[in-house]
């Protein structure tokens, strides 16, 4: 998998994926971009396997270039993972302190911001456009 990854104390992982012409859809993992959904989901599954977390444990937002932030709980696991339509609506930042949840934001030409507070163990993924 073509990615940049950072791991902290074997319990926190952050990173970004990169374009890869060797993969379907150039390794695209964004369902809202109009690519072939089956290939994009397969790219997500491959990334999930590489990171050791099921795709059903990811949470994605329906990004809108807003200042809206959403607190992710365990009941949100899987939202936006297999369909853009069930992602967190009208949101550009996700945060959680739940374990075994992956937060996904898309950034293309925008800036991704990843935050971690070691005292509260809150993580946050922000699409900063």
C-alpha cells in the first residue's frame, strides 16, 4: 500500500495514502469523487488490512468545507465505510477517544490536520480547506 504512516507507542497510528498508478483508481479511497465504487472499497479494504483494523471500524464524513465537528462513538463504527451516503453528514472534523476506531478525512489539495491529546487520549482528524 502506498502510504505515509506514523505509529506512536504501538497504540496510535496516523498517516495518509498516496496516488499509486499500479492500483485500481490510482489507489483512490474517496467514494465521493466519482470513481468506480467497487475498486475504491477494495482500496479501502487493502488499506484496512495493512493497518490491522477492519473497514467496519472506520468512520468517514460527508465533507462540506464547513467548521462542523462530530464526536464519534462506538455506535458510529462503519459509517461512510462502504457508502458515502451513510457517512457523518455536513462535517469536516471527526474526534473520538474510543479505541479501535479509525477516523478518515480526505484532503486532496486541502490540508489534513491530525491531533492527539495524550492526557485525554482524544484523537481528531480535520479536513482543513
